[in-house]
């Protein structure tokens, strides 16, 4: 007898992903169809048991009902071919044994009706009860997660947060236990249903043979080997069930022996991985429900190639939400919720705000989207490229970043030291004494990405005096030179790429190293847009 390969994985119970829920719905559909079929088959057997005067008609209906097992087309019916063949043989035998005696009533009640009733009342009722318990536990966990997601970020009560964490952990553990019991029962049902279909008919046929001497001599000679094979088949299935049940019990004990921190949504001790190029998990997504009102939905998101996918519970497959290639991701302050970030398409027309469950998930989602946006997944070895790029970016960023608070316009104290540190950008530098290769970059100094004077302010300052300069270098016919005090005046549109403090040096290594670290820091901090400014070049000054 081939083993049943369909089963719910107990290891997936805690994550409770849409894929697991989708597979669970198939098992539930199979169990519901089995319940309907069992009730119909039991009605047929009770009719055989109770209707002695109509035994011929009852046996005919029972024979048809046995043949209907093949037509039911169970969703998890693979491996039932031998059961179908056996039931067909039983149906033929029942057709031959069409005259029953009243003395068979006790034997039929003990060997045919009772096992199926026991299967329905014990196994199928247990499945229904566990399904209700699992549904209640799931609803409680969802309610706890909604309360936890609404915890305020600022001025939050630590006691309230601790209570909510305990409540989430309790409901999650309760759901985990309920799901494990439910999964085990559904897996075991795939074995028990096969025994339950065969055992009543085996008892029924044996009772017929034992009471009809004439028929026993005629029928048993043809069916001894067949009944023996059926008995061995049921024993084999029972052995498989016992082995599978023991393996599930061991797995259940191992899965429940984990620490309580596994159930806690936000663990402070967890470290996150910057080099991920794939990510999956539940996120809260903000949806607008009106002009000023919003709602948050908890959905399952995952990345596939360069796309962000979303799969609601019950869906067979996920759908694409956003193309992550060349997109941008950044942390946002959102409605007093924690761990929120925003993903924006390259055109800026499409954006979404998501909320992670914990700081670890929050950091890893941002890093994953950032890595995918740089199309690392298209390289031959994306994991190695992600590790190399993120390692160089981390090394490039100095301990004091441009995102930390600093006084407006405060200079770097090292720049005032004579012969020490000078300011350089991605295109300019200030010379000094020649340093060694290991002393090119001054440690502990910030990489700056801001700019002091936007283009609009520059134009306002120069609107009162001087002439209006054509930025394309063209000179109009009505341009008067009498009002111009300079021999040369030209305006260029420029973008500030970033700057950092370096040690003395006038060689290319200083410029290249500064450019590399500035660009690496821009990549890790997702700085893709900078302010456009105007550079005015005159014969007397640069402004």
C-alpha cells in the first residue's frame, strides 16, 4: 500500500503563512466531503441493519454507495486507488449476498454499523471541534496583534507595552498549540478515513460468511485471499498511522519546547541581516478609506525577483504590488505608529506605507528593498554581491552620520587645524602635505549630504543687483554690457553629491577614496535626490 504523501507540515504552524492556510483549506474541504460521504454511507448501512424486509433494496443501495467513493474525487485522494478497487470488489460481493437474515442483526451492529459510527462521532467530531478551537485562537491572536500594532511610539506606557507583549505571546502560543493539534488530527484523518471505509465492509462480509454455511462454502473459497489482503491492507495502514502519529508527537514536542521569546513580536536582542535579497512576512499596509481617514490591513508580503508581492489569506497565489527596481525606501513617521517605512516607485507616482511587526523586521525589510532596488538579484552571485556592497557601505559611513542632530553651519573643528584636515567633495580638493595611503580619510568625521543654499534662495539674493544671466550660455541681442561690472559672468546648474573631511593630500587616491566613500554612504542611506543649486562664475568671484 503506498504511503500518503499529503500532510500538513507542523513546522509551518507558527508562521501561519497564506500558503499553509491554502493547503489547510484543501484538508478542510477533504474532511467536509468525507463527513458528507460518511453520513451517507452510514445511512446505507443502517438501512441494511434495520430493514430486514427490504434487504434486497438496501443492499443494492449500499452497493451503489460503495461505488460512489470513486466518483467523489477527493482533493487528497491520491493513494486511494487500492481502496477504490477494494470497495468495488466489496460492492460486487454485496450484490451477490442480497438476501440477509434477521439473525445477522447483532453481528452487523457490532462489526459494520458501530465502527463507522465510532469513526464519525470520534474522528470527524474531533476535527470539527478542533477547527472551532483553532478559529477562536486565530481570532484572539488577530485581535491581540491589532492592539499591539496600535501601541503609541512616543510617551508609551511601558507597563501597557509589556502587558500587550505578554498578551500577544500568550495568544500566539495558544494559536500555535491549537494549530498543531488541528494539523495532527487532519493528517491522521487521511489514514483513519481509509480504515473507516474498509473495516465496516470487512466486518459485514465476515458476518455474512459466518452465518450462511451454503454461501460461506461458495463465497469464501473465492474471497479468502481477497479478505486476507484487505485485512493486511488495513493493518498496514494502521501501522503507517501509528508511525506517523508518533513522529508528529515527537515533532510537536520539539516545536513546543522553544523559548517563550519565539512568540514575542519584538525581541530587543535580535540582530538583523543587511544582505537579504529576499524577504517574506506579514506587514500592516495603510489604505485610505476617505479624504482624511485611513485603515490598516495585515497582509502577507514577499519579494519575487524585483517585485513586491502580496497574498491575502485564502488566496492561491500572490499578486504583484510594486516593481522594486530603482525604487526608494525610507523610514517615515506615521500616525504615531512604530516601525513604519515607505516604498516609492522610481517615477514617484506610486508609493505605499507599511508597518513591520518588530525592529528586526523593520530593518531587514528596508535593507532588502534597498538591495533589490539596486538589482543585485540579477548578478551571478547575488548573496556575495550584497555582502560586499553592504560591507563597503558600512565601512564608508563614519560613526557620525549626516542624519544625526548637529548645529546649523557648525564647522568641523579639525578643519581649522593648520596643515591638518581640509574639505573635499566628489569633484574638488584642497592640497596639503602628502599623507600615507592609510591616512587618506580622517576618522570620526561626518559625511554630509545637505546644502546650505537652494537655487530659489540663490536667485532671490541676486535678483536685486546685476543682470539676469542665461544659464545656457547664450547672449541675447538686447543684453547690455554697460551695466555689467565683470568681464565674465556665467551660471551653471549643479547638484551637490556630498562631502567629507580628508587628510592632507594632492594625489588622485585622496579624491577617488573620498568619492567611493561618499557614493557608498549615499547608497546605504538611500539618498538618490539632492537639491539643485546654481554656481555663478564671474571674473571676480565664485558664488
